[in-house]
C-alpha cells in the first residue's frame, strides 16, 4: 500500500512537532534544574541527611559559621566536603565554606600546623576548631565545642572511697569524665579535708556514694553549699546511708532494701536487681528521650511533705517491682509477699527552687545568675560507671542530667553519638538470597531476554 505524498507530509509534520515538544520539555527541565534544586534522601537510615541532633544544634547557634578547607585542588575530595557542608547549609543559611590550596598560602598553613593531608578550620564567634578528618559526627561535635564559650567545671567529692571521674576501675566514672571533657565540661576533684571549701568556679557538685562516713565539718560545708543555691548531683546506692543527712536536708528519704524489677526478664536480663526505664515522665532532662536505660542495683526514693523544693519524679520502676530487704541470691525472682513497698517506685528525683543571691552557682549561658537551683538525686551510681555506661542510653542520660544541672538546656537533647550507622549487617539467609540472585537469577534472566529477542527477530 502506497502512502500519498500529502499523507506523508502530515506524518512528517506531526513527528516534527512531537520532537520539537520533547526538546522544549527537556530544555525547560534543564533550565529548572539549574535554577531550582530538589533533593530527596531515599536511604534506609537517612545517611545522606543531617541527624535530628545536628539540626537542633544548628538551630541553637545564632550568628554565622565559617568553614575554611585547606585542601589541595583535588575535585573528588573537595566535592565530598562540599556535599557534606551543603546538608548543614539547608538548615543554616549563614554557614559558608571556602577552599584554599595550602601551597598558595604556606605561611598561613604553617601557622595553623596543617600537614600535607590538609584540614578544615571551623570558626564561630571568634573561636576555632581544626578538623583533620571531617564527617557529620566530627563537624557537629566541633560546633558543639565552639558553642560552649568557656570551660565549665564540675566538682567531684573524693577522699571517702567515692567513684573517681578519672578512674579506670569498673566502678569508677572515667569514661563519663572523658565524655564530659569532650564537651568542655571539666571534671575536678576535691577533698574537703585538705581544701575546706567548694571552688567558686564550680557549676555543679557531684556526690557518689562514699564508702566511709563524711566528717561533720565536711557535711556542714556541703549543707552550706546547698543552702546557698548550689547545683548538686547525688548518686547513692542501696544500703549506703552516709548521705542520709544531705537527703533529709533536701526533703528526700531513701527506702530500705534494693529495688527489684520483675519486668527486666522480658528484656533478657535474669538479674532482678537490674531496673530498666523506658517510659519517662515529662521533664526537660527526658524530653524527647526514647532510649532504654539500665540501672543495676538501685534504691527507691521518697519525697517528704516538708520541703521547699519543687520535686519531680525523674525515673521510676515498672508496676511489677518492689523493694527487697533480704539478700538477692542466685538472681532468682522473689515472691513479693511481705515486702515493704510495691511498684511503681521512684528512684530518681529532679528538684528545683529559686536560687539565692548569695549562691555559688555560676551561669554557663550568660553573665547573669541562673534563676533556679537544680538538684538531681538518683538511687543508683552504677549506671554511669565504666562497667555500665555503654549500655543503651546510659551515657546520654548522664549527659542530659549534667547539662540540665549546669543550665545548658539547649544541649540537653543532643546525643553523645551523632554519627549515623555506616555498616550493613545481613543475616545468612539474606546473604544467600543476594548471592543466588546475582549469580543465578540475573544471568538466567539476561539469557532468557536475549533468546526471546533473537527468536522475535528470526520470525520477522
């Protein structure tokens, strides 16, 4: 069948118009892609987006942030750095990045002590941090360091067998002390027998259950510190009565015995003296916190009626818990009959009251005195020890407590570990399925498709 010339011209014109429309559409899309930018993170763990912690930190930083990358003219490396910084720019427009070839400014490079591998200088409010390796974790932690205008001092009482903030024993708090130091929160120790006063630069006094009683003069110094509005973190243990006088001053009472939680068995923990917390009461310390925390061998606490503090239950056990005054032998659950108290039971309190004008509390966010005195009393000190601080959310809970106590409220909900998961863990079945798919299924599909196309062409 022959197609008329007129019909052929119509078909050619129609095809030309279609091609022209497609070219216009592609040209428009190309123009829009240069003018507007739209990005979507489709990774399972949002590894190409900033974590919520980094976003919250950027929101809390007023003023501009400047990053200067002393990197040689290597397009691949510079592109990786620019892509990372672009994630921060989406949440903070006044964050800038500039590249400098170290060879072009040798004097400046020597002054900054930058080696051949290069470095990134992060500047904020007249302060700077140098990063030899840059990723979200290192950059966010550098910004967190710069956000803290000065070092804050936390004083740990020693001399009575307390947990040391720089100790390496299982019951010590050495790992916690290192995490505080990374955030420019400096831990110092004090022995009131040799230094009869609490340092004026201390933003917080930490008391961990002493092995021997404090001297009467030492107790009076600490009581005076509390009466004058000093912030306090008191970590006690079951059976330890050496801090009872201080707890009575605050208005708390430590219940006898050990807190036993039968619900811990649901999480695979056979020791009933391990109390797990996952449902938190609304408070600045626990706001937005959803991670389980573990408290081995805790004591229950009770607030008295006569206290001038406003007390809030910070941590409590499950309803399937009680205080056990007898020995907990063999890690076997006990019958609750005859026990002194039934759950849920509080084992940590947060207390506040207006700060006195003569208090020793030093404000960490401004030159003004803080508006309130803050105290946290917890019936367990093991959860921050070297043995247990790595369990689920224990470290984050400890940092939240300290940040709240020293009035660094804007850093409370920034977790200790910000880096996203960079590893891929697959089960043996998943590995087998992927291997079978790549080695067998896909090759057979390609062979089948080729055979089908060959048969179709042969039948023409």
